[in-house]
């Protein structure tokens, strides 16, 4: 039987990096439809979270430093869930649904990202994960 060591390594790495965290940023997307839509931020839920209101998201635009938490999550989430955030401008929410075939969980202008924007994930107003250089 042939072992896939790369997948094993990636699984261990994700487990190591996410130890002690309940969620992390797993994707950013700047689409090819009109006005660069849909925009997407994907967050992966590692552990069950009964109350998402302690968590939030923000973007640091154009290399200008953090804007802090701009979106507070609501409800609950189960381990293995993905949370999708899209920008509503320029038909972004409708284009998200058209492009991906399902609606985003949140529509917020802070997801209006492109290549020079950093993403921040918050827990109790403290940054727990980033993507990019704030």
C-alpha cells in the first residue's frame, strides 16, 4: 500500500497550527465577474462553537494597518463547518450565489478585498489568525 506522506504532513501541520483555536482563515477569493466579484473570505470551524458572538472578522486594506473587527458573527457552528463572507457591493452577493451555487453566510463590505489587503480573524477582540501583511 502506497502512503501519501504529503497529506499526512499537511494534516499534522494544520493540527499543530490550529491547536487551541476554534477557527481559522482558509481562503480568500477575488473573482473574475463584473467589478472583480464575487469577493470571498472562507473561515473553517475546527471545534464546535455554541456562541459565535465572541468571534469576528476584519480586513486591513491597502497595507494601511488594521481596521479592527468589522463583522461580529452570530449563532453557532459545528466542527467542520465553513463560514463564507462576501462583499455586497457591485452585485457581489448575487454574483457569489451565481458563481458558487449557494449564498454566503455573511454579506459585509469588509470582504471587499483584493491582492493588497490582509484578513484578520478575532476572538474577544484579539487577533487569532491573519492572512497577509497587516
